[in-house]
């Protein structure tokens, strides 16, 4: 059984936005979809990655410039999450 602890609703919103995506989303798309500030998305993605819930990959878009970074839910977490009939989600506002 998997229990996921979120420290705020923004982390939870990012998690649920990504859980239904097969290939992940860029930070820009997360910001535009959830209508929350870019720095808030950055900070919360960092926390979710440290917890091992979110991972990322890069994709080069052209010969010049930075590669695009896509964020997605850790496949092991995603598999366990959907295995459960009712996943346990907890919010800790500490």
C-alpha cells in the first residue's frame, strides 16, 4: 500500500495533473494549466522529486538552445497508485 504525503494543495494538484499523463509535461504547461506562479511550480516540483514521486527527462528540440524538460510521475509510484482501489492521500500543513 502506498501513502502519499503532500505539504500543500499545489503539490497535490501538480501530482494529479501529472499522474494522468503518459509522457509528462513541461513546467510551462504545468504553470498554464494550474494557473499558479512559475516559482511555486519550480519549488513544488523540487520537493516532489526529492520525495521520489516525480522524475524528469530532457528532449533536445533543435541544435541550439536548451533542451526541453518534461516532468512525469515515477512509474513505480504510478503503478502502485493505480493498483489500489482507494489510495491514501494525506495533507500535512506544517
